[in-house]
């Protein structure tokens, strides 16, 4: 024994008094290490008594359904039982008064059962608290139904310093199938199951085997001893040379939450329970901040400057314009940018991916330039490049609209009303026929310009339609009609 503990021969620690909410103290938490073994062993004992496979099988000799396991209480022991039963192939359901354990259960592959009554059972120190009568009535109704379905029930619910709550009544057990098994890990503190007999196996009249063993950790002696000795050694090392840096000297630090929480006797004096930590100091009232003067005129000054810059820039472009064609193209460029920005800003965030696919398809109208090159070029190289550009742009157009449709299909729900967007193909075909007839007649030369304008409006409308889910598919149809009309106009 090291020096200080030789001087303090009446010093004692309790390994089960570790503050369980202390993250660093989990290394010394003997309750958790032994509960982990208990939960594992509970499933092993249940499988030994259960007359069937845990995992389902389908063979030439016949079909075996998987076992259904219900775990009540999802602390350390409960989670260990869930993991073990799931690894053995069973269908696992779990229930706990603490809703915060739902994610842990689902992470283990289990199904978390919920009571149709709003009440949180999370208590201090990571334990559960006692619930109201109304909650117990709702829980009993749910657990009674589950007992009729499951094959194995494992209960781990406990409240420190109090009798274990009765979760599974004798009536519920009487509704279980013959050959079913119950394992009550709370048998030592009264039991969670009404048919539990402490340290015995009891078989009910309807053939349910009820296990109330309290020595499950001892049934894995090697593992239990190994983990428990590791808890003790890590705790002693946390007090010894690793922290004091003094050889052969064990220092009992009363300021250490873990050490002070587990210290029960020192120099013959009772030290348990540890004093509660002092309450946090009251918050100092923040001094009233001096009122900040708001300059309401400043944003208007900035806006006026920006408006002046814009006006001067546009008129300046008019001063340096070489000919009317440049002015017309500049006007078209400015208006298209403003319209495009406003339309894109209106698209909801959830539809940004379909928006990218639609704009990708519309930008594929670079195929029009390639078509012009193919039609008017006298060079084989230019013709080849034009054909290649047309082909790649066509792939871009078709692929963009296909991707858009698939993305929008992901938003569809089974209960959505039927859609008839194909009816918009009728006016689109009529417009195309009207334009074709007018262009081929030669009597309305300006119809080509009007077709280009209509194609542009349809493409802008296609992007604008993505502003909401209700008009997104109409927008995709509008974009397709616009690109088709643009191609027809070019031809």
C-alpha cells in the first residue's frame, strides 16, 4: 500500500458512488461495466430457455420466424441487451420513460416504442424518475399489447433508492404465448414483472418461463473480474503518481469530483454523501448600454449614389455607341440580365437543383449557333466543329430536362392528385403549326422575330415556374416548349 493510504488505514471508497454524469468518471463506473455484462447475459439466458432460433430461417425443412424481443428500460444493461439480441437476428423493440434514449435505441437497430401520453421521465444523474398514474395507465395499455406479440421480455427499469416499478403485470404475462421467456434484471429491488421470483426460474400456468436471477454478471466471471479490476485500477491511478507525479504517494484530492464522490470514510470519519456543488453565482446585471443613434438618412444617400452611377453608366454607353444595332443589343443585354436575376432570385432553395438542370438545358440553345455554322459554312473544319457543337448542345438540352423531371419526381407523394401537364402539348403543337405555316407562306416576314421573342418568354417562364413546388412541373414544360420553338425558328 502506498504511503498516504498507509497513514489513513480507515479510508474507504465506494465504487458504486461514482457521479455517473461525469464524463471522465465513466472509466471508473463499475455499475456501467457490470450492467453491460448483465444485459448481454440476460439475452444469453433467454436464448437458452427459448425453444426457437433468434434469427429467422427459410429452409427446405420449413420456415422459422425470427424471435421478437421487447426490452423495457434502455440504460446500459438495456442497450447491451438490444445490441446482443439484434446481433443474434431477433426483431428488437425497446421502451423507456426517457424519450432522449430513442436515438440510441434506433442506432442499435431497435424500434423505440412510445406511450400516447406526454411526460418526460428523465431524472437526475442519468436515471429515470417515477412517473404519474396517468402515464402508467397509458404505458400499461401499450405494454399489454406488446406482450401478446413478443416472445421474450427483458426488463431493466430501476429507480435509485426505491422499489423497482412494476412494468409487466401478471395479467400481461398470462397473455404471452406458451414457451415465451421473461428476464427481470430488477429482481433484486422488487422486480419489474409481476411473476418474478428472486433468484429462481418460475414457469407460469400458460407456459411462460420467468427468470429472476440476480447473479447474471457472475455468470461471466472472467469478463466481470477483468472489467471491474480495470475500473479500480484506473480510479487508483487517477489519484496516484499519474496526477501527483510523486512516486509511491497516493493523494486524495477533495476537489476532484470523481474522488470526492466515491470517498465514503476518511480517518474514521463518514464522508458520504459528497456535498453538493455550490450554486452558480448570480449573474451581474449588465450595465445599460448607451442608446445607439440610428442614421435613417444614410441608406437613402447610398441608394441615391447607386442610382446616379447607374444612370450615368447607361447614358455613357449611349454616348459611345457606334450604331443603332449596338444600342439595340445593349438594351436586350441589360433587360435580359435584370429579368434573369429577378427570376432566379425567386426560386425556392429546395428547387435549386432542378433549377440548375433547367438552366443547363436552356443554355444548351448554343446548338443554334452550331446549326448556323453547319448551314452557312464553306469550310469542312468549321462545319465539323459546328456539327460537334450542335450534338453536344443537344445532349445538354435533352439530358437537362430528363434530370429535371427525375428530380421533381423525388418530391412527389403517393397522395398527390393526378397531373395532366401533357395537355399543354396541344397549344404548343398548335403554336408550332401556326408558326410553320406563316413562315413558309412568305407573307409574314416578321413572324420569325415574334417566334424568337415567344421562345425567350417561354424559357424565362420555365425558370420562373421553379419558384414554387406547385408550378415547377409547368415551368419544366414551358422551358421545353421554349427550346423547341427556338430550334424550329432557327431551322
